């Protein structure tokens, strides 16, 4: 089974995943743009039982447009988002793909919140589009 490890920016917090992600997506929503400082967020979902988290994190809870509470866990030293838990499914952990710093990571298959997509953000041709 594939094992992958992430790191925060300062390297004090790591996270290990086992197996392949169940979903890799791009989100163009304004909240993801502000959280990441990039023009979209890319995240990989794993079953929570396949994720091992190392080190303490601070938590920021944001209420999504859907009304779900999303808990963002970030490194208290450098502020990198280590993972987050979508409020609609406690058995899933979403990990920012950038934290793996792995160009060979499986590509995103779903693109959401395209209403706020930067027009210069080009996407893979075979991606599923969700408004
Ligand atoms: Zn850190
Ligand atoms: Zn988003």
C-alpha cells in the first residue's frame, strides 16, 4: 500500500496517509482562495483510519455555505493547514495536496465552485465540473 507523508511549512508537523485518496478535488471558492493564498485549493480525501497525524494542531472552524462546520487544523508555529474535516462526513479527512510536495500525486478529478474560478486557472480536460 502506498504511504505518503506531508509536512507543514516549518517541518514540525507531519501527517502520513496509507493507500490512495478516495477523492482529489480542486475548490475555487473564495474561502479556499483566502485560506491558501492561492487561486484555488486542491485537496485529497482519505478515510480517517488511513491518516496518522503527528503533533498538535490549532483548529479554526468555519461554517460552509451548506451550513456544515468544517474544522481546519493548522500548525501553530507556521500556520500551514495540515488537514481538515468536512462537517458532512466525520469518517473522512481532507489533506491539502500541496503539503505532500509530490508532483506525482494523483491529479484532481473534480472541480467545484467554478462560479468563482479565476479564468486563467486551466484545468485537466477530463475533470468533472461542479458549480
Ligand atoms: Zn509548521
Ligand atoms: Zn473551497
